[in-house]
C-alpha cells in the first residue's frame, strides 16, 4: 500500500535528475513533490544564486538545513534535495531517519551534459566546471552512499523507465506500492 510507504528523499549531484525523477515518482505515488531549493527560494523570495552571492555558501547551507529539517518531517512527500545537502551531518540524519533515501548516481559526464550551460548553478560559474563537478563528486559520493537506502545509476535510461525501476525497488524494500507504473517512455 502506498500509505505504508514513508516519504521518499532524493539525493545526488546536480544534474542527476532529482527534480525530473521526483516529479514523476510523486505523480505515480499520488504524493506532493517538493524541491528543497525551490522551497528555500519561496521562503526567502530570492533565488539560490542571489543567496550564494549575498550570504555565501555557508549562509545558504544554514537555510538548507532548516528547510531539510522542516520538509523531512512532512508525511508522504517526495523530496528532491540540493546536491550539497548531504554535506551537513544533521541533514544526513534527518533524511535517513525520516524516510527512504534514494541516491541518484550520475557520472560526471552526465552532470556536464545536463548542467554545462545552466547559469543558475553558482558552484559551476568557474573557468573549469568539469573539475568542480569531479571534485564535488569525489567529496560527496561517500556521503550519498552513507545515507542511501537505494542507489540508482542515472543517465542511461528514460526517466519513466527509471521511475518504474525505482517503484519496484521501493516495493521490495518496504512493503510498498502495489501500483501499476506507467510503462510509457519519455
């Protein structure tokens, strides 16, 4: 039963598909989808790039921890977190203890293809974004793995197919949804 499934929290690097997969998964489960970055923007009235520019990464991360704490307490949601959310030990604890954490593992090449021209990603506004992505992946991958209940590689299949695979894993992990996933591919 879908009601028995706890909230699902998606973690992973930028460009892994957390928002895309999160929306599709929420639709399949009949749940609310929340993106933590969008939530922070709606609470502050400012976009992430502006917060980084005015408060620095440390100021943004404080806001992010408050948001993760609030959002992870909501019942039966699908939450896409920011790529760096796992850097704070308290965020990892909130996520791991309050729901099922899915790590969408995207190789650096996939991240580059999906984020290369995205000006809304403050950490990539550097001369060598590939090196930034590689360094972030090296630092964060062990933390994503530490918090994850499920690890799913991304960038190799259609989003709808990934969601179908994820629904099967959630069901086997937890008692969960006996829904018939949409088999139509993007």
